[in-house]
């Protein structure tokens, strides 16, 4: 299979997995709007990961043009779901800490099960 086709299948598998995980497993008191924001955010975060960008709040804000509280709200729900893992890292100025995220290994493991041998 060509690399381009394999990448396309991988992206489709990720989208389907994310849709299933978020829409079919709503959190308590979660609105449909919140779930749609999470689907969109995971799509953006996956694209950023593919482009080797650090998933920090500042980088996500730069890409999405959302407010800090808007990004934080959606990302926090994804951490709560276990779809993202969070670590504290030194910020870009080297004086404080920043929140950095990664797509969870559980999601990546599920995604790898879609790959052909």
C-alpha cells in the first residue's frame, strides 16, 4: 500500500475512533456542544502531533485562536476522559511551568489495532 493511502486510512481510523469514544461515551452533565468541541479539538491536536508541534496551551491557542479558558475547558475534559495525558514542563522562558499534553497511549494503542500487518 502506498504511504499516502496508508496515511489517509490512519487519519480516517483516528477520526472514527475519536467520534466513537466521545459521542458514544458522554460524561455526566456534558452537553452535545461540549462533545463536538472535544471532537474538533482532538482532530486539531492529532494534526499538531503529526506536525511535531508541542501540545501546550499556548501553541493550541495560537492554532485555534480560542481563548485560554476555551482551550483549557475542552482540553481538561479530554484529560478527564483519558484521551490526553498532561505533564508539567518548563515554559518557553525557562522560569515557570507550562502544561504539555500528549495523545494517550491507550488511544494510540487502539489506533494501532486498525493498521494492517
